[in-house]
C-alpha cells in the first residue's frame, strides 16, 4: 500500500503537477515535536535580579538640573550638510528670557548670515557653471579635433583609392609593348 503511494507521488512528479512532496509514511512511534522535559526545581526563585546593596553615601537631589557655574558646553553633532553655525549658546529654564535673548541676538544676526550664505552659494554656483562651460568647450574642441582627424583620414584614403600607382614592373611591360595607333572605321 505504501509502495503504491510512493509510485503515485513519483508519477505526479514526472508529469509536472505542482511541487514535489515527499511521501508521508505513518510512524506509530511518533509522539509529536521534541521538547526538553520540564523537571521541577524546588529551589527556583524566579528570574534573577541584581541584589540591592545599601549605599550610605546616596542621597536624592531634587534640584540636580540646576547648575550655577557652567563654563563649557559640549555639543556632539552629526550633520550631512556643512555650514551649520553655533554661537551664543544660552542655557536657561526661563522660556520668556530665552525668547527675549533670541530676538536680541539670533533674529538680528540671522538676516545677515542668510545674505552671506546666499552670496557664497551664488559664487559657488557661478564657479560650477564656469567649470561646466569650460569642460563642455574642451569636449567640443576634442570632438572637433577628432572629426578633423577623421576627415583627413577619409581624404587620404579617398586619394589612395583614386590614384593608381604604377609599379616598376608595369613600366617595364609598357616599354616592351609597342603602342598601336587606333584605327577608326569609317562608314
């Protein structure tokens, strides 16, 4: 009976009907997918947690964020486009004061910085445009030179094909054969 099933599978495989699947043979000893046995552990206390050791020097500081004397500020920035400027760094917890300082410093200098950046971008754009035009002119000159060389080669090859060059053997044959005058038939 199992042999017939295998033959049926082989015959469907050879005819090209779908994907091949291995024949399923019943295994009376199969008890399901294997899993490790669970053994009771009477000493199990749950997931491990780090022991909390008392620290006599620990104290909670509710005003940890308040810093009176800040001398340095470190900024770690990853940027894609260059040209970012950082100046006039203000650290405060007073939003109104921060807005006032921004109006007095940032808004005043932002317009001038924007004009300078636009001028710099315009200079760079003109430089790129000049380089592009120069490159195009060089390419056009090189192309014209190539075309001129091709034309000269074409003219030389045409000249070589039109002119028959007489070799020394041709001259000897011509000297041995006397020229005969042409005879015209008159009717």
